[in-house]
């Protein structure tokens, strides 16, 4: 369904009829006109455009520095390291999809929650995604990636729902639904946002997944797909 939405959006941008735009798309990808190119007659009229072009996304790898987050030392799993590794993988996927990406931390340093929100607000990002690993002591059977949105944020909830749907495709046994979460980084940021817990450190099942680069790449691709759906399925926030 969203391909159809995109065709109409493309038609609007390029001044084409929806039919022209559909023919231009040809099922091969996304295209745009270079209408501002004065030498356009000698150059191809269209070039590929990625679905997240014009969007700035802030990724927030949770914890860092002295704040290690949740750990499972026997498995050599430390949350702050997992979050950063995932953020870098996600950055790559989002950039491939055309987005600009800003990280609240790109190395093992401590950044306060207020500073993380300030980075996103100052950059006037279109989207904020905080990345974490979950824990629930005493409940080793609890498993599965889980998304959170700020209570009352309609756009945040829509984003979290789409991300959850895509994450469940990786792990169909994951029965979790998005939940409201009064997290400070979501409360202080002014753009739509979500917090993604990619699994439970307290679950042996999840630890096995989280430890692998295969799972982390799958999560990065699932989140990217959710973000693409967020911006291409109606209603879509404005771009710059
Ligand atoms: Zn965390």
C-alpha cells in the first residue's frame, strides 16, 4: 500500500501525474527530477532517490563510560557496547536509505540524558531513536524485543508500533506490543521518538541472539524498515 502512497507523493513533488510517476518508478526504485539543473537537457532527467532522503535521524546508544548498563559478564555481554555497536550498524542502514544520521555518542563516553535530548533538539532532528537492552531479574522466561513510546505521543506510538511489527518479523515468537514509557530522553525530545530494547539480558534465549552480529544486523534492518514505513505511510511529517 505504501508504494501507492509514495507514487502520489512523488507525483506531487515532481509535478507529474500519478500515472506518469508510476511509469517513472517502473517498480525499480525511487526517482526524482532534477528540476533545478540548468543543463538538464543534456543530463538524465531522473536519478534514484532513497526513501529517507531529506530526513535527519538521531540515534541514541544508551549508557556509556562508567555507566555500563545491564551486563552478563559470563557471556561477555555489556549493554553500553551492544547499544553502540547496534547504533553503528543502524546508522549504516539508515544512511543507505538516504537519511542523515547523528549519534548522541560515537564512542565509549558518558553522556547525560538531558544532553542526549539536547543534541536531538538542537539538530532539529525528524526522529529520535534510543537503543537499549532490557532486563527483568527473576523472570528468565521473559524474552523479545520491545519498543516504548512517550505516553500520549500519537506519532511516537505509531512509530513504536511499526518498529515492533518489523522486529517481530525477525522473531515470530515475540508476542510483545509497544508500551508507553515515561523515559526522560523521550520526554525531553521534541520530535517523534521511540526507545527500543532489543532483547532481555536476563533471558538466555535473548542473550544468544544479542551476542550475534547476524541478529544485530537483522535488528538494524528491521528498525530501518519501520522508520521507512513511518515516513512513507500516511500521515507523514514534513521534511527539509
Ligand atoms: Zn539501557
